């Protein structure tokens, strides 16, 4: 397996300070596959929850204010530049 090294160094004008040093080695392929599968399934289930929530909200808005729902459905989706929430 391969190995790697990552150093975080701060340049202090007159000297370099090593803040953090990390040694890495490759994980077995099966471990990587399991990790990717877990993350994919987590995101997939979160998406399903958000879609269900959006459908519930749309149903409520449709009852309370149908013209607002039409406006929301016509507007192009706006995505945030970055998502700081996890």
C-alpha cells in the first residue's frame, strides 16, 4: 500500500513553525468501498427526507395560498454558493 505525509507549516517571517504533521497509508479497497457506500446512502436518505418535507410544505401552501405556490413553482431554483450546515 501507499503512504503519504501531510505537514501544516506556518511561515513566521524569520522561521517556519510545524503546526501539525500527519502520516497516512492507503486503506484496503473494501474499507474505501464501504465508506463511500455509507456516505452515498446517507446523502440519498437525507435527500429523500428533504423532498418529502418539500412536498408537505407545498401541499400546505397549496391549501393556504395557491397563488404563492404557483409563483414559487415558476421561480428558478436558487442554490447557495456554499453550504455551511452539516
